[in-house]
């Protein structure tokens, strides 16, 4: 399919490229991956064209700003990273959009940077790489706590999507992975960590306060669609600590948007489609963690959807979500 729009597409700056090794580890193609994630020019653009991707919204590699312990440094690196994104977008305005990297170490600074990026730079929203570390390495701050309500008010006022992207758990807090580090990152732990964070948002009353929030998740929902009915059936016995007035599925179906990034599976897609409906699903590739070719080849030939659904998921939903009607026509 030509004309696809993708928005879990990663980049790095010279300041953050070291995260490539912590994120993907040592492997034979490390040098290739590093080149690809730094490239915002010809290689990326040529691969987009070859795979029928018209437009990509770029975002900073994980853990990115969320792994910087010093708040002042986090604020400075976030601003510089966003300026790099803005430069790439200015060079290729019909090919690239941008998600803001945010210094969540300081909710007020994060709100201010998001406002700058949206109102001055024209960014399409924010992508935040999971929980934030602050001051000490063994720390994990989640955004359901009261200190972030003002930040969420800004997101709602700006009316832009917030992409909650995975990161690995802190090793000191992850004893259940002892001896099995292979599970801590993308094979399993990314989905566990991100799904817990997303469900914390559902259970915090956040969507009662800001019912128009739009939260994006990758990988077809980080396993939540498969377990949603089971979760709710068991909640009849215990809702301790749950502050939402409605069940998680209500918030999940209304406030969450799921991309297929890095989960190129027909059965998984059908599950997400059944749970969420066609309006809440989107194409993405997760480049360069996943080759654009893999995601595009699967999506373009998937037997899980007909051509009308493929166009809606691959293009038209993103045009609506990101208000791209001035750039692209729906097909």
C-alpha cells in the first residue's frame, strides 16, 4: 500500500546516540543501527519511499530524556533534541513531523517545552519513553501521580497525542528477571512495563479529569487488548487502589490509540481490531528497531484486513489524529 503514515519512528542526536547500545545491546549490526538512527536524510527517506511510507513522525530514542538524572541537564538536552527534530522537519516538511522529547523530571518544564514545540515548532504531540529517573539511578517516576495533573492539563489544552513508549525496568527493581535478562527489554519486559504504566493512568482518575486526552501505545497495545476482559472480570472481586469511576476498558477504548509497530502478526492484529475498533488502530514500523520492509511487507499483504480497512489504518486514521488534512488527502 502506498501513502502510509508512520509515527513510531525513532532518531537520536549526538548527545543521545549512546542510548542505542543500552537499548539494543551488543549485536553484530550495532554499527548499522547507529548509522540508521542518526540518519535523518537520504537513507531514511529512500527507505520510506521504497516501502510506501509518505510521512513519518520522528521521536527520540529510549530512554532518552527519561534516563537523565539531573533535571537541569534533562531540560537542556530535551530542548536541543527538539531543535534537531525541528531542523529535520524544516528540511523535509512533507516527509517528517515531530514528537517532542520532554523533561518529565520537572512537570512544569515538560509542559512548557511541549507548549513551545507545539505552538512555535509545529510538533504533532509528544513521545515519552516510559517512567522518568531523577536524582538517583534507582528511581522510577510514573505520571499518574498528582504532581503531573498540571502537565496533563497542558496536554489536554493543546489537544495533541501523547505517545507512551517502552523502556526497560531498573535492574535493582526487577528481581523477577534475575538470571533471565533476555526478557527485560523488547522480547517481554517492554510490554509489561508500558502496560502497567498505561493501566496506572486508567486507574488514577486521570481520564475523569481530562476526558479528551489521547494516549498512543505501540506494539498493538502492549498486550492489554488480549487481557482486558479477564482483568475486568476479576475486578469484581477487588478494586483496591482503583480511582477510576469506570472500568479500564472504557478508558482504553475511548482514550487510547494503538499502532502496529513491531508487532506484525495477523492474530494479534485481529484481537486489537476486535477490542478497539478500526478507528483506533494505526500503522507504524518502529524503525530502525524493526526494518521498514518487515512492517510494510506484512501490513500491505495482511489477510487480517480488507483494502478499505488497510487504508483507514495505514493512512486515514493518522490524518485525523494529527490533523494532517492540510498536507494529505484521505484515500
